[in-house]
C-alpha cells in the first residue's frame, strides 16, 4: 500500500493523509494508490501540509506499518524513550 506523510504547517507535527484530511495517527492513513501526486499537489497548494511525500506501508493485524524504519519512527516516536511517543489522543492543536 502507498500512504502520504508530511508535516503540519502550524505545529510541525508529522501528519498522515486519511483520504479527506490530515491525521496525527498513522493508523488513520488511507491507501492512495496512483492518486498520490494529485493529492500532494492539491494539499501543498492549499498550504495544509509541508513536504508531503509517498511511502510504502503494509496493513497488519496491529494497524498500518510503514515499510522503512525512518517512517516508523516518524509515526510512533522515539525507540528508546517511550515516554516521548505520540499520545493516542493527540490532536493538531495539542501536539506541542
């Protein structure tokens, strides 16, 4: 599956395209297939996201898992300080 990630313009938080808007949670990400370039162009033009790009991921029993370790760290937070991981209840206005 192909998903889109980028950064929120106001907070800088990592975001994931859910098919209609941006979410802080990778498990909300939607498979964009061949539509990624059009979504990225429209969202960056509307200034809702910065630096958006497509990544490979897979749907597992535990949710969506980015294929590359870099993207897994972006999705879930640090690997050695779990206290710094993303709060599951986080919203864009209370990330930082």
